């Protein structure tokens, strides 16, 4: 009977590792599990989307602020000129 050890993989999977396997094979399996794990990739993608949307919103608001400021300045000038 072969005594087995278990190792926790990157995705939470248990790997059954026979005692007779050398350490290089164990590391190879763990590296493959780590490379195939995509749970963190989704979070990074959502963070990038949120960052891009934030940049777009900020630049849009700056443009709106400039246009609004110009509109109020023109209105104030018009009211001032009409009062005289």
C-alpha cells in the first residue's frame, strides 16, 4: 500500500501525491495548477474596467464643467449689459 499525502492546490483542489513521487513532480503539478487558476483574473479585469470608466467619467465631467462655466459667464455678462 502506498502512503499518500495531500497538498492544497491554488484553486482549493486537493492533489493526491504518492510518497514515491519526487519533489520536482510535485512542484510541476503545483505550478500547472497555479498557471491554470483564473479566479484572480476576473477580479483584475473588473478593476481595469472600473478604472477606465472612472477616467472617462472624470474627463467628461471636466468638459461639462468648462462648458457650464462658460454658459454662466455669458449669462452674467448678458444680465450685466442689460441692466445698464
